[in-house]
């Protein structure tokens, strides 16, 4: 009988210990993995799973974006000046502080355009394409190409997404965002710029001339080194904030996440 009582007592101790572990685990705070990322929320906006709005948009002044190569590269391996025309084309899209690409004609672009139009009375372009041709003269031992800078502007606001069912434990999520997009030429007096650029060949480029019989040739290789983004706003994306009553709560305890 003593052995039986011990076995029963041991089983009771094990059950009690398991219950204590379960209670302790439930008391642990939710980890970052229990919360959505901005990219996940934006994906729900794009798919329509979340009903999203872009609230209180603030449009900044236009600025000139970075120069970038928009043509092939002309190499002059000869001993005289090389004059030639090159075609160029450029396509500029939009992105936000979370590095989410915003596709022209997509749902997110439409939400931003609707919000900006309602407040400012003008549309918000998320993509611009342009092209042309330009002549250039490249000296012996140099390379030349066409470079372009696009007029850009930024709009900042607060995203709100509303779900029919709780996602990550909540019906509403909010986050701050800044979207950078191409602007029409001469916006706020800022104009697009297209120029010819040249520089001396590197040693490796000079060595490649032998394969081209010391003549001029055109290559699709881009030689312009991109510079750091010169956008006025360079902030990091805001952290998503939950809320279930249509307003971001000042303080709220975590609930069991759905995802």
C-alpha cells in the first residue's frame, strides 16, 4: 500500500509541476514574432485582405533626385574624338520607408492617390517613363554616357488597416510611412535634368580596347556609380500599433495573435 501511495503522490507532484509550467508560459510577454511587420500589413492592403486608408497626407516640396545612367556606354579606344548619338530611356517608380515597391495602377497606389487628391486637389503619380536620344563627343581614352535626374517628392501619413476578423489579435493596425515618388517636370519649379557625362578609362577598360581593334564601341555595361539617396526624409518606418476601436490606443495588453 505504501508503494501505491508513493506512486500516486509522485503523479500528483508531476501534474502540479506541469500546471505551474503552463501558468508561467502564459504569463510570458508576447514576442516580436507575434506582431505584424509593415511589409505584411502592406501586403494585406495590396491584396484587399485588409481595408486600408492613408490618412492625413503631408506632401513635401519637390526635389531633384539622384543622377543615374540611362543609356549604353560609349568607349573611345581610337586616337581621335568620337562623336555619336545614343538612345536613352528611364523608368522611375515609387517606394516607401519599409522599402516596399508601390506599383502604378495597384491598390496601394490608388489609396495614396485618393488620399492626396482629396486633400490637395491634384493626383499623385507613382511611376514615370521617358526616353529620347542625345549626341555626345568622347575624347580618346575616355568613356561617355547619358545621365538623368528625375523630379521627386515625398508624402507622409498614417496607414490604417481594418480587418473583418482579428489579425495578430486586433481588428485595426496603424503605422507611419513616407512614400517617395516621381513628380511631374517643373513641380515647385524643379526640372528634370538629362546630361552627357564622360570620364577617363580605367586600366581594365583600356586593356579591353585590344579586343575592339582600338576603335570606338558601345556596351550595355553601366559605369555610373550610384550615389546615396538625397531624399529630404530618410526616417525609418514607424512600428505598427494595434487598436480595436478605430483609434490607436495609448496602452493595450497583448491578446492571443491569430497569425
